[in-house]
C-alpha cells in the first residue's frame, strides 16, 4: 500500500530565508508525485508534479522539488520565501499505471512566514 | 482552465438535518472526489466516482452518501448531520485521459458547521 509522510506539521521561517518542506513516500511500484498548496480559506492548487525524466522539478511561485528514488523522498524547496507563501502544503502520490485513480495525500505542512 | 465549483463556501446546519453539498466541474472529467479536511489529519477521502451513477467508498464513508446523476455534478449527502461532521469539505475532479497522471483539480471548499 502507498503512503505519504510529511513529518513537519508546521515550519516557521523568516521572510527571504530558504525553506525545505519534507515529503517521504512508500510504494512498491513507480509513482507520480505532486505538491499542492492551499492558501487560507481556499481549495488546493497544484504547485508542481514529477512524472518522469529529470529529478528536479520546477513549479509556480519559485518553488522546486527533487525526486530521490533511493530515499523515496520528494522534498519541496524555495531559496527565498515571501510573506505571501504562508499556506499549507500537501504532498501526494499516485500509483503509476495502477487501476485506481486516487491520490494519497500527506497530512500537510503549514508554512508560516514571519517578517 | 478547469473550474470546479461548490455550491456554498460556508454552511451552518443543525444536528439531525439532511445536508446536500453540491459540486460541479466544467471539463468533462470522468472522476470526481469528495474529501473532508480536518486540522492535523490532512485530506481524507469520503467517496469517489469514476462514471455517472458509479461510486466507490473512500476511507471514511460512514455517515455519508453520494449521488452522480450527471457527469459534471457530484453531490455529497449527510443523511442526518452530527456535530462530528463539522469540517471543511473539498470536491475534486480528474481526467482518465492518458497523460493526465491522476492530477486532481479542486473546488474552493465548503466549511460546514453542525450545531
């Protein structure tokens, strides 16, 4: 069975500092990986996705993530955060070629950017 | 752009009432999903549907039912609302087309309070 672990429930960081949000997954087969962002009182929107190919994926708003198959990780990074990046971030995994169409979500990480 | 709309942003109901949450998507997606989101628990799948009149239970279906009479519309029904169903409810849709990789598109959410 697939699962996704986001170990950090909350990450406080100062404006213009770098940040990394951690995501680890478990799966016995190849996967697709996603990061979604949820701004306060809104739905989720896609930040970036890894499907295949280059392990470094660039997304919107200056975020990027690196797929590491040996460590089963897909950590999200941004070199310099802004106040407007304050939001909850969800990592999700989908089974490559599987019969199910579901995404498995982590429990989320709240990024709190302070001035 | 894909648009997923939900009938209400905020809803207040009384214990025992029958509650309908409506979701409509405009991109002809085959799959539709209902999640509830609670602090610290992330997104939990209630039900999903992969075709008209087809439905499958998710991880927490107890106390809920769904209806999909038309491809674009997916309704979540709380037969007899209880206070422990106070939550944020998110609807999502995705395509079965090759190359979409199960990416889901989300509505803005309905924050339901049951008194």
